[in-house]
C-alpha cells in the first residue's frame, strides 16, 4: 500500500527528556490520516534519503531554481491547507504497531522518492514523498525536534 502525502504534521515523543520517537502524521490523497513513529535510527535513515534530494535541488543553476520555486509555492500552500492535527492522546497512547523498525529508499525518480517502511507488526508501507514535499518534510522534522528542545538530534 502506498501512502501519498497530501499534508503532514510532526511531533516528538519523549520520556524523562529522552527522545523516544518522532511522530509523523500524514494526510493522504483520500483524506485518510496515518500516524507513524520513527525512532532515532529510522529517523536518521529517512533524513539521509531526503538530504540527497535537497542537495540535488539546491545544486541546480540559479535560473532553474527560481523557476522551480514558483511551482513549489503552490504545492507547499496546498500542503499547509491539509495539515492534520496531532492530538496529545495519540502520542500518549502510541500504537507500537505503527513504529517504523527500518526503512529503505525503494524508488528514486525525478518526481517522487518512495521509502519502504517496515513496521513493528511486520507489515510494509510505501511512503511517497513528492519533489515539492521534501523540503517541507525536512523542515517539519527540524521544527518538531527544536520545539521539543531535542537539539542534540538536530
């Protein structure tokens, strides 16, 4: 099953000031909301996959970047209109089966990155991140970590 991002939100779960997991709530194309939990190693792997795409986007010639920036703005606005709420109860009663045990970049096309996530319950889920969503996802992760004062992870 592929999870295509329409909107996203992040939060941090911690215990006694120790990072437990990053909560990533995704609103998909049919307005279905899925809450996933990334412990530190899975989060690191996700960020490594996203980092390379960011590097490629920022290494384009300046004219190409300006052209792409205009197109990106409308996509980012649509994502901001579809931010799902994360309730405190969802974090306090986190479903262990939604914990990401491992992930791999399974498809790397020009328009979409697909990460295959192996969940705690043994199932697999494909998370598709569009080219315009990469920077938004990275910024959301960084904001969640900073808001939780977990700067040692950033």
